[in-house]
C-alpha cells in the first residue's frame, strides 16, 4: 500500500518535472524513453536524488565552513 502511494507520487512529480522542463509532448516522450526507461516514476526518483544530493552538498559546505570558522576563532 505504502509503496503504491510512493510510486504514484513519484510518477506525478516526474510527469510535472518533465512537463515544466520540456513542455513539448514529443520532447517529453523522447526524454522519457531515452533517460528514464519510459517511466515517469524514474524521472521523479532522479529528481528526488538530485534534490537530496544538493541538500547534502549544502550541509557539507556549511559544516566545513563552521569547522574552519571555529578553528580560526579558537586559534586567534
């Protein structure tokens, strides 16, 4: 049950993402078949992974900056 809901949500997100990015139905079909194995769910999944990676980069940069700032403040 939960998996079916997750798949439906990912499919809708993937469909919306491709529509907003490409707009033309022919381009959407082409992109869907080439990159996402013909499934909107895979497009939504890739978007989710990209979003999580971006959050990870921001957290990593923030942690590195905080460590550097604190180490410089302590030594000064």
